[in-house]
């Protein structure tokens, strides 16, 4: 039996991948650099949201097995990733 947290994380990643594939299909369909850039820019919002949600589900799933300090380090790492991508 799969854990609920793992199932939720996998579902979010499948959703994210499906959105990426759909965006690629839209880019091909519109066949315009300007529209492709707009579609690509909208994907910049999806990635970090999926990252945060997936990490949150994972942390909730292991919250009983991990120390508070390790959770702080994980959240700090995610924050650094988001800051690095934004810059």
C-alpha cells in the first residue's frame, strides 16, 4: 500500500509534467515566438508552486520522524532554491 504523502507528491509531479507537455503542445500549435514566450513565462509560476506543495506534503508526511531543526534546514534550502531561481 502506498503512503498518502507519497501518492500526493507523485500526483503533483504528474500534474506538473502534464502541464509542461500541454504547454509544449500549445507552443507548437500557435507557432509563434511571442506566444511561446508567454506560455513559457506562465510556466515559471507553476514550477515553484509545485515545488513548495510537494515539499510541504513530504514534510507533513515525515513530521513525526524528523527533528524540528532538520525541518528548518529543509525549508531554508527550499527558500534558497526559490531565491536563486528568481535572481
